[in-house]
C-alpha cells in the first residue's frame, strides 16, 4: 500500500522534474489516485514547506502546483543570477488585460466600448504571450469570441486564483507603489469606473 509519505515524495520529484506547474489530475493519474486526493497531498506538502520556512516553497495555481523560491531569498537569487530582461507590457496591453481580468468572459467589442479605441492588435499580442485565451463564443449577433485570462496570467502576476485580484474599489490605492512591485499592478492605467459600466 502506498503511504502518504511516499506519495508526497513522488510529487516532490515530479514537480522538480516537470519545472512548469504540475496539474493535479496528471499527477493523480501517474499514482493511480483521485484528483481530490492528489490536491490534498499537494496541499499538505505545500504547508510543510511553508511551516518549515524552507528556501523552496510550493505555489498553487488553480489545480496546479509548482516549486518556487521563498520571497525572502529574492535578493540572494538576484545576486546569483544574471538578470534576465523581461519586456514589460505596454499601457494599452495593461488596460486591455485589466478589463479582461475583471469582466471575463468578454468580447472584443465590449473591450473596445470601454476603452473607446480598437484593440485587435493588443489582443493578438496578449494571446501570443499566453496571458489570455479564447473562452468560447457569445450568443450575441455574429457570435463574437469571448476572451478570458489564463494560468500564465496568474503566474505572471503572482496570483493563485482570480479570487486574489484586488477589489476594483481598492485598485486606485495601489497606484502609488514601489517600483519593484510595478509588474504586479496591472490595472492602474485605467479608470475602473469604466470597467464597472454595464
């Protein structure tokens, strides 16, 4: 009989080898257990790493789990590694991404109505970066494509689930933040009163 300890050991090895977020269903299939059991074991493992203040932690992204370094060690990692330049999102991309994040699923027409300008090229760019994806089609005239955010979006901004998005009312208080947190502030370039309009 497989013990909890051996299951968690297997999950550790799988997460380390996989690199990308490990989907609980895939992990469960490998060990021939249910997805629910896999999530429970992975959550236990996540808590163990957290409680022991390990340098490596486990981050949950929806139903996937991934090894990450502890936040408090960021300065050491930066000293060790040559910084990789990551191109930041443009203001237009941030605006469109914010609308999609808070109103999803949403059509291009709805996004353009809020922004007042066309956004086809911005949507294509966000799709290429895998921050958004098609979520089906609207029942409206012409059955336009519905857009929503992806797990890559959650990973990029450091969220585990969409429930962690700041409340719309609280967003404007986040505008004045230290430079090192700029990547996490995806919605400070847009009027959130506009997003709330029907």
